[in-house]
């Protein structure tokens, strides 16, 4: 026990002297989690709270196009800028750049008349189906399609965001056409114009949709960007200790520490155990620091507060197993690397790759099917699943065993391979 304690103190002193390593293990993850959480929270606010600037070029000027503009304003998603009907397509692109607008809508000439003709045609067909005779106008015979509304967008706009804007635009256009159909039906049946109050009562008669995220135990949990980002980037920080730990192992191999230990009444297995205990302590310190930021700092800078899971034992066990897996990965990289440059380069790049295929950088549901199998072999994926079960699904220790079992298998495999490698090199 004394030898083990002495080895732990030695590794702790070496770690404290490694200022660059400490910065990578603590300063970099802290900055990363704050920046990423802030960016994603701003993105969610852009969709949910803030309004998207929308430039409208209304080349029609009729009542139908005016109603479309009103519908776009009522959606609440857009900040509709003053209309400009004089711009051509090239001038419109320049105006978008000048006003820093990502989306512009062009309402073509003849839009209102086409919508009105289509509405009267639909109303006439509906009355025919009901066996009701109504006065037919020449416009009701028109069956031509409504000229399409054109949406111009900046190429940097993400595809998912563009689809959201397109869906909102289609909803506004559908609302406008439905209004014209309703007016045409009422006019044909009553030979009078539909009153504004009745029109609003009919068109706005929509049922609400409740959205309830449900946890494993049936309780209601409210996820936010902090709940997603803090656990994910904590795992990333844990595995980034590979840079410090692997170079530590390589230094001892190159300095001859392995050979000197053979002349002493101890062996390198004890030294490896001490390193693992020391660096597991570092990973737990990372968890405490980053989670504390989510609890205390995030509310002060306008980000949602991190809500810890109710199962503290489950949280500690998951953090311990994830930290041990990260340490085991750092050990095996150091054992196989021949130089510190190899350890730093391979360790850093491999962690980024494992994070990407593990669902930390790119969500698992957004990955192509070809990468789903690779995702299962990434230890960061199982770490993330365990944390998300606790933080987002309200799970307990028994619920994360399915995720912890693959991690334990990965840990044992990494430990055994490292020992076999050291044995074949006659270092232990």
C-alpha cells in the first residue's frame, strides 16, 4: 500500500507540473462547453423566440398577396421587412447581402388573381358535389395553377433550417388560399361577403398541441441545451486526458524507468495502477468543475441551469466508469506509441473521431445507416448513452447498466491488451 501511495503522489506531482496538460484537461473543456452551449442556445432562441428577417418582393400588389404577407407576419417566425416590388432577381441578392437577410420571398405578378380563380373553381366543384346550384362566374372555370412563390436563400443557410422556413411559407400560402375558398363558398351560398369576425372565427379555429417529454419513470422533464451539452462535452474532456497520460507513459519508456523498476522490489504494474487512480481522480475533478459551471455559472450568463439527476449513486458510478474507460484508453495509446509526437497526434485525433462517430459532435439520429455499427464500438457513445439516461430520461442506476456493460468490456479489453503489449516488450 505504501508503494502504491508513493507512486500516486509521484504521478500527482508530475501532473501538477504539467501546465499545458492541465490546460488541455480543464481550461479547454470549460471553454468548449460554454461556447458550444451558448451557440446552440442562441440557435434554439432564434427558432423559438427571435424572429428571422424576411425580405418580401411583392410584384403582384393584389389582395391575395397582401393577405399572404399578413399571414407571414401572423406566424410569428419572421420579422417581415418593408416590401420592395421594384427589385429584379440580381438586385434582390444584393439587397439581401446589404440588409444581412438570409431569406427573401418573391410574390409573382398575377398571384392574387390566380388564387381567386382557383378558390372559385374549388368552391364551384364543392357546390356541385353537394347538389347546390350557384351562380357561376367566368373565373370559376379557370383551373390553372397558382404561379409559385419563389424563396431566395443564402447558400450558407443549413438545410434543416431552410426546411423550417419553407414549411412556414407553405403554411402561410395554404392559409391564404383557404381564406379565398371560404370567401367564395360563402359568397355563392349567401350572395354576401363573409364578415371579418366570422372569417377569423373559422380560420383560427385550431386545436392546441401539447408537447410533453416523458422520462422513464413517467415524470415530465424539460430538456434544454445545457442538459444535452454539459454531459457530452464532459465526456470529451475525460477522454482528452489521453494527451497528458499517454505522453507520461511514453516519457517513462524512453527515460528507462521501466528498466530501473526491474532492479527494485516492485514492478510497472503497480505504477500503472497508480497512474490510473491518479487520472481517474482527474476525470472526477473534471466532472465536478464542468457540472459546477452548468449549475452556478450558466444562469449568470443567460444559459439554462444544469439540473442534476436525482440518482446521485448512479451519477457517481457512471462518472467513475467513464473516467476509468478514458484512462484505459490513454494507457493503451501510451503503451503502443513510440514517441511523444505519436502519442499526442494519434491520441487527440482519435478522440475527435470517436466523439464524432459516438454521437457527441453529430447526434446519433442524424448519422447515416453505414455509421450506426461504428457508433457501437465508440466508448464515448456508451458514456453518452449512460449520462443521457440519467440527465434526460430520469433514469436510475439499474437503467444505465445496459450502457455500462459495454464500457466495462471495453475497459477490460484495453487493460488486457496493454499488459500483453508490455509483457511482449519485456517491460513488466
